[in-house]
């Protein structure tokens, strides 16, 4: 199970929701012409390296355009 507990998964979903809202704002700022060549960058800080045993402590996400300009970002402690 992701993060080792249900609470962590709920917080991850909350983070994903905020990221989705940021993505919509970024599309609106870009003139609403679709997302084009966007990239999503995800960084997880964990208690260790074993994905089956260790838990997620912090998550950060960025959405960039093809020139690597940051369009939206979110970070949260899990």
C-alpha cells in the first residue's frame, strides 16, 4: 500500500487534487489552448528506500512547459 497507511493515501489524493486545480489554472493562463507539451515532475521524500516497508514523508509536484518554465507546483508533508 502506498505510504504504508490509509491516511497517507488520503493526503496523496488531496495533493493530487491541488495539482489538478493548478494544472487547470496553468492551462487558463496559457490561453486555454490545451496542455501541449507539458511535463509533470514528482519528488517523494521517504523514510527509506524500501517501497514496501518505508513511508512517504513529503511529496512535491511541478508542471512545466517544454521550455521547463514552472506552470504549477504543489508540495505537502504526508
